[in-house]
């Protein structure tokens, strides 16, 4: 079984990258996809909630300025938690401290010194989507009614925000398990064993 390593093993060559800094078109496409994933998730979660918590639909809410400020604060917190979950999984597989950055329009976690094998990187990529999604569904079932709309909103935001993670995951799916990934935070680089490229 291959594990994460700080040294690119012999015989590995660069086979591709996802670089949102360089590839503006991909960055924009992913943002548009994120928006649609958000809307779809919001709709599906609302439908699910109507099914499991039917009395919710009697509640009507209004948005105040204070409420909006709270929501913005909570969204920043949500994305911080999302990146921390990526970070925890980076730590699980590398046993070293990941890097974090919070920019104006995005946040990221990365492990720039490491080469991480496909299966492990899949877990790193999907960790926040799965964990926050599962916690959210549980909360939809159990939380007080007045929180439910917030929970739906945040889980939908998280799912939309994971559009880039899903894109990386889809890409990983096509790679052999022996491939290695290096993630600086905004650039993911793929390495494959020379032999798997020569004889696919
Ligand atoms: Zn993510």
C-alpha cells in the first residue's frame, strides 16, 4: 500500500494539474457550477425537510439587517470549518501541519510539501462535503424548527462550495490508485508512474 510521502518516488512524472490561478475559465465555470449546486441542494434539502418535518412549513420568517449580518458571519465560519476538515484529513495522512489561507473570495487548505496517493486524496477532497452533509441531515431531523432554514441554507452553501472538491474527485476517479497528488492550496498537481502512462 502506498502512503503519503515528502519525496516524489523514482519513476513518477507530472501528468496534469488543476490550477485555478492560471485557468481563469475553469475558476469561473466552477463558481457558476457552485451556484447551481447551491440552488439544487437548497431545493432538495427543503423538499426533504418538508417530508420529515411537515409542521415546519407553517413557519414564516423575515430577514432583518441584524439577521443578515449573523448569516454572513456564520457563512465565514462555515467555510472555515470546511477548510479545517480538509486540514484534519491532510493531517491524518501526512501527520504534519497543513497550510490554510482565507482570501476575499475563497479559502483553502493544502499540504504543499507532500505527495498524497489517489485514495487518500479522495478522502481529503470529499471530507467536508460528506461530514457537513451528514451532520446537516441529522440536524434537519432533530434541530428546533426555527433553526431549520439556517441549517438548510448552510448545508446547501457547503455543497455548492464543494463544487471544486467534486471536480477534483471526478478527476481522481480516472487516475490509477498509484498516482500521487500535490496540493499547494490553489494548485493540485498530479503525478503518475511512468509505466502506467506507457502501458495504460
Ligand atoms: Zn473544499
